[in-house]
C-alpha cells in the first residue's frame, strides 16, 4: 500500500497516527465518505505498538498510502507525509477526528473558484462524547474577547450593530458562492457565510484555526515550510500562525469537521490527546514559545503583547500545577500575576502553591477545582441538568 499509484490527485490528505486502533477507522471512514474522490490519503504510522497500521492496510483502497516510521512525534509524521504527497491542494486530518462528507468539496471548491487564495478554513464542532457537540472556535473567540476587554484592548470588539462572533476577527462577510451550492442543497440550507480577513493579528490571543479544518495550496506550503520538529506539541499553532502571517484567511461558515474527545462509542481514548492530561504542561510551554517567536518583531512597539504573554504564563502555570510540577509552574505564575481581571487569579494560585504541603495534594486540589468549575459552568449554561449531574455522580 506504500507504492505510488497512477497520476497525481488534486488533493493530498496528511494523516499521522500513533496507537490509534480505537479511532483510526472513524477517521478513515470519514475520508472515504467524501463527496469528492480526487484525493490521496497519506497515512504515516509513527511507530504504533497496536494494530493501527494493520487497520489502514486492510482498507484495500488504492488512494490510501501507508508509510511506517519509528516514533518521531506528530510533526515528524506530518512532514514525512507532506514529503510523499503529490496533490496541488493539501489538507490534514488527525487520527482521532473526522470530517463531514462535504469537507473536501467545500474547501477544494473554494480554492479552485478563487485561485488567488492560498488557504481556507471551515467551521468545526467538538464531540465530547455526550451527544451534544459544541463549537469551540466561537467559544474561543468570545473567551479571547473577554480577556481583551479585561486588559483594556478593543482588538476583538464587535462591530457596531453586529452580533456575529466571527466578525470579531474577520473583516468581511458574504454569501457562499456557487461552488458551495451542492453542499448547501445536501444539507437543506439556503445559504451560509464566507468570512475574509487578516487572521494573524488576532491569533496572538490563541488558536483561531484548527489544522483538520484547514486546506492549503502547495504554494502556501512551499512559502511557510514544513512543521517545526524538536517539540511534540503545539507545533500546529506555529504552522498555522505562519500561514496566517503569510496569506489572507478565508473561513467557510459551515461545520465540516469534527473534533472528538472520545473514542468510538464514547469510550476513553487509549492514547491521550497531545494538548490535554499529562501532556498539557508541555503543550502550554510550547505554545508560549511559539507565540513569542511569531510576534517577536512586534513586542517593542505593541505593549498589548506583554499582557497577552502574561495570559499564556498564567495557563502555563496552571497546567504545571495540575501536572504536579509546582516548582516549574511557580515562575510562570509570578510572571503572570497582576491586578487586572483574569490575571489576578495567578495570585490565588501562588497562594495555594505555597500553602499546600505536597505536589500530589496540589495536583489533586487543582484537578478537583477545574472539574468543579467546569460542572458549574455547564449547569449555569444549561448544558447539564442537576438530574444528569446526579446520574454521573452515582455512576
């Protein structure tokens, strides 16, 4: 299956995988269900110890190419796939996530209709395993906007008379073109929006794009280069930041990709996400490093960036405490602490870190606090009822 079949396809799909036997079939199913079939899928098995590679090989689809390599991390696996890819258009899927059937039709259709554009995003949602997907991109923008207001920034202010969250970060909104009509008809929708703008200034606040909801041209890849290796997490923030720094962004306002927090049938993932759990502290450290690199030329003339850096230091310190790495976390909390809203939480975390006698107790206290806060937020928003909470506690 690793041989190169036939002429080059229009679209190359990059899919790294490591110990994902519990989710890889869902990802592969979503690719093979696409309404466009002019694609190749380059799967790089990054030294899996389970039967991930065997599941890929069993597909028997000439468009799916399997490459095996010793474990080198997700960035290395993606770079291997990119080097082997042949399509003019390139997109990415993670082995625990999935696309809706019209993802390729929407993204490739847009880039073919507007050949001066070099990348496009779609909306996506997140399935937490409870059957009620959320839209983390919209939630993230609103969270970043609240933080911006707290430090006196109007960077993510809503335009007058508008209530569309995406207009906090995009400059214009227009109906989707004829290239999207088949997808709209299949969904039973009359119309949807296309957003355009310079995404890079807003990406200082955090993730405003998701790699599996992104398609780019080969010219864009040749411009920004491959993924940074040497770190195993948050390398996509740097990659997407360089993409937004180099080219204007476009967003198709339809959910066409799905981020999964659980395995098939809502089971726990056999392999943790790279950004959560035990990996969260390294992820936050790497993301902060990439932020400094992306905006290094602007720090001297933009004092807002120093306050945003404190925001990254706060969450790096918090994730360090939750990982039981109090000594490494405290310098970040001290750097973050000030009396502005949001950031003043660093003082409380520092006090806890000094008062609790052990790293283990610190870790358990923080995890319990974060869990309780999440439950209260879901109760307040109506996402969870008291009866559902009682059922979970009983379980």
